[in-house]
C-alpha cells in the first residue's frame, strides 16, 4: 500500500513530476494520485487534497494554477515571510494547511521557469543571477526547495503519526574544470611565439623569464597541479569529476591542442582515479555538430562513452542546451549554477531530472547543481581569502542542514598558489575539510 493518497482535480505532467520530486525524491514517501473522490474517501491511510476546495475535514493544500497549465506565462511572484524564510505563490483559503502553493513554488524554481521568459542576458548570453527571483528575494544562498519540502514532511508526520519520512544523506562532490591544462608547456611554436611577443610589447620581463624557465624544465608549470589534486584525493578519500575542454583553439577556448600526446596522456591518467566528463567549448554553444565532434574525440581518447557534461563559462540557454545534451546521450549535467554569485540557482541542493517546459515533459537528463566556484569568489565578488572561506563555510552549512549534496567547482590553475591565486591552496584544503561528510 502507498504511504499517501492525494486527491487532485486533474493529473498533468507538471503535477506528476513535482509530486514525485517532493514526496518521493525529497521525503521518501510512496504516493498515488487520484481524481476520483470515492476512491479518496474510501482510503483509510494518510491522504490529502491538492486543489481548489477542501472536502470535509481532510488535510487540504490550496493550489494555484501553475501545475495545471501547459503554457509558459509570466508569473506574478508575490513573496511573503513564512516560518523563518520567505515563500512565493501565496494562496488564500481558511482551511489550507500552507499559506502558499508549495508544489508550484518548487516547480517554478526547479524547472527554471523564469529562464524561459524574456530577460536581460550578459555578454556571454547567460541568464544572470541578478535576474533571478531568488537573488532578488535574498534567497539565492538558501536551498529553499529542500527547506520547504522538509517543512511539508514535518507537517505530514504531525498530521499522520504512522507516517515516517526518510532521511537523506549529505554528500560532497568536488569537481574540476580543465580549461587550460598547462600555462606554458605544450602550447606549440606559434602560440609560444605569440605569447613572447605579447609579453615583450607589455614589457613583462618577469613573465618572459618564467616562461623560459618552464619551457627549459627548470621550473614546474604553474597550472600543472594534478599531483596535488591526487594527493588531496588520497588524503580525504575523494572521487572528483573532471570536465575537460576538448575543443579547437578559439578566442575563449585556450586549452592544449586535442591532438597533443601529452594532453591525451593526462586525460587518461585523470580517468584512472576520477570520473571524466566533457567541458563543451565556448564555440560549440548552440552548435550540436561541433559539440558531437568534441564529445566523440574525448570518448575515443578515453575508450569509453562520455555521459557527463558542464558547459564552458557556465554558458547555458534553456531548453536548447539541454536538448542538445539529451540528443548526444549525455545523462548528467553539472552546469546549474551562476558565475557571478554562489548559491542555489534552482533553489535545491540535490540532483533532479530536467523538466522540458517547451514539450511539457520530464526527461532523463539529471541536473547536478553546482553551488560554489573559485572564480566567483575571487573574480566576480572580489572577496579576499578570509571572506571567501567564510562564504564557503556558510554555504556548506546550508547544504548540511538539509542533507543535500555540496558540489564545488575548482580549476587546476587556482591551485598554482601563485600570482592572483596566492594563498588559495590553503583555502581549498580548508573547504574540503569543512565539506567532508
């Protein structure tokens, strides 16, 4: 027998997807949806109504219209204080168990509904944090979906003493984007000559000296921090995911040539102790043919299918980007996060399946929200090391409170412990220690 029976006016794809996410995936409750009042009345277990009107003394949640629509319309988001946090989609009914449509609020955030609506994008075509309703409500750094769902779980347990929700387990997943495997080595004659000329014109003789030293094997390449990463993985028993930029050289794609043997060896070595995914190039954005070429090339080097992905520059356009990944058999994407602000872009600290609003259907593409990126702290927010550590600890605490998954995004050059990243090795080590289960 199911843990819960829910009476609804009609069953839609949006409604089924949202109830599965909230009741099953978040609370661990089995449930059944019904539109038949007689079936509902005859059921003797835990049950509630989601719709327009209450029936007798049954538990009732007043619904808004969102989960019963197929269209994508501009939504009037009214926020109000609820418990210790804010909520959206307020509803008004004297018998409702919640003053807001929790299920609509969850769906709006997790489906990324607002990203389908007209908005101002940045110079890379990205939906910005400043356009996000969660940022504007001061909620971007709170996993509101988890918080709302946990509130619902407590409410259901109080109302139905025999009902028990299942506790989730917190986890930590470190990830790395390899945008440039080496700073000086393996760049080729023309790129090195161009770099020397640029440094000479700028009068940057220290850079010329360092480049000479690295190319003569007198000094290690500052971006070659892979041995350090392996040490951290062994010390803290980590299983990271590497996303490799494996596209042709371009304005925003400056990795080593995909034909370089040293680069290919590095990728195979990384795959020996970590998972490896594709980091689709900037130039492949919106270009499925180019993306397929990069994906096929990386798969060939690894001699295995590549099913994980994260967009370079976190460049994403819904639903086109996800449509292309699905078409190319990508099963897991780690792009869901902002470059300019840390936090919870979809309001949730767990993975979830992408809901395709254009086709009004759930998909099998699993989305893994990225919560914290090195460059966000250092470059976009201009935080010093102390403030960066404080912000990281704050976010880790928020994830641990809801038993979510903390996913960090770091780059190999950040661990060079030189120039603009001086002191960041210690920061990263402390973040890892704090983020461990």
